[in-house]
């Protein structure tokens, strides 16, 4: 019998799918389902498992990282402890975020940490709830930001290394993944303009566009956090 274990958890939504489904005809619905299937397949290929076998219809491997899909939500968790645990999760989350953007989806997600238990297609535990609440139940100042937020439980478990912190940014009292820190060779360089262009092309509404643009213009990245006047260092007490 599987037992619960402590794990980071990534929850990522592809926003806007519900409205597309509601207005889709028969052929558009099939096309949308195919697109989600392809994206989930490609995402599973990107998970940093040590052994990956792609049959084109399914993916098998060593399963250091497990995944589930609930309609338009991707969930990633692990069933055993791994070295560089949180760093690997931050890299995977950043890749998925950029993939979803370039494929015409509107991504919003979170990284949590805690107990998880998987049985068949069900996942339970406060680790999943931690990530789900940080993605889906954000306060009004953060709910329209199309980015990946870190829960407090995840952040306090992040290794105190430059490599880890360079993937993060601080915005109005919350830590997020820096959406442009990672350079995926298959996708190319990402900058603030590209994030906004992708969101506009994906049909993001005005609230999401305004909130994400404000976030991109005002977050504090690692280089800014290294300066003496850093807001994140002042409020959190962190020092390099």
C-alpha cells in the first residue's frame, strides 16, 4: 500500500480553457482536446526523470517526478526524496510556464510543499492543497497575475544558493518564479515583451494583462535583491 510522503507540488492551470470549451463546436472541441493532450505529453517529456521512454502515445520511465492532469490543470509531485528537490521543481515549473505561453495558453500556477498521497487518478494531502490554494485562491492583488507563485511552505524549503534564488523574484510581499530567468534552448529567450505578446495573442482579458504587466515592471529579481536598498531583504531579513 502506498503511504503519504512529503514532496514539493506544482499546480499549473491553463486559464481560458473553460471559455473556449463553452463556445467550441464539435470540431473545435476535438482540436482543443488534442492540443491539451499534446501539451501534457510534451510536458511529461520535460520532467527531469533519469530514464524516459517515449512511445509517442505514452511516456514511461523512472518516475522520480509523477504527474496528473485534471482537465486543464497539470499537477507534478514526487513519491520519494531527491537531491536538489526544490531547484528541480522550479526549473520544471518555469519550462511549463513558457511552453504554455508559446502554445497559446494563459498559465497561472503555484509551487507548494507538504504531504501527498496518490491512488490511481486521485491525489490527496496538504502538499497539494498548499499548491492549489496558492494558485487558485490568491488574494485580489495577485489573482490576475499570470505567473507561478511560491507558497511560504515551499519557499522556506528552498536551498540557500544563488542558483535557486536567481529563479525567483519578489513582488508586493510574495515570492514568484521569475518568468524570464530561465533560457530554454527549445523555446528561446524570454523577456517581458514576449510574455505580454503571448498573453495578448492568447486572448487574456484586460484585468490579467494589467496585473501581469504591473508585476513584470515592478518585481525585484536576484540582482536587485543584492543591492543594499532591496525591498525583499528589508521585509524578509534575508541576506546573501
